[in-house]
């Protein structure tokens, strides 16, 4: 049996990380429309990590194929940081290759 925890809507803040401006805008718009509070959007892993240190969020939705510092590299750094390692991270990708999925799971993604 799989148990899935669902975050209630409202006061929870989600960071969206995607290098494509149109995707960031669409995802943020959809989340806001569903009642979630999107605190911030970042264009790559490095900017996401920098913002997470000063702008706390409840969860991160991250594209693993961002330009610059990619999502997997950012996830490694996030899991190594004692202040951030607890954050639930859901990865998104347009190419669900086996290696990417396995690497993401090994790094402790939430979904």
C-alpha cells in the first residue's frame, strides 16, 4: 500500500524551479488557481538554493533539466544542507529517462 500525504491548500508556500519562463508562469498560475501560495519562482538550481536560504518555503517543485545548475545538482546541495534537507521536493521533467528517475529517487525526492 502506498500512503500519499497531500498538502492542504492555503498558507503553504511552494517554490517552482524551471528554466523556461512560460513553464514557470503556467505552473505558478495553476498552483495559485488551486489555492496554493507560490512564494517564488527560480530559473535554475543555483538561484533556487540562494533564495531558499532567505525565503523559507514548504515544498519545492523542480525541473531536473534546468540550465546552469541543474535540478539534480541542486538537489544534492539541498540534501547536504542541514537547514534545507527536510524540504519535500517534487521533480518534474519532460524526459523521464530511467537514469534520471533513479538518480532523483536516490537523492530522496518526494515525488
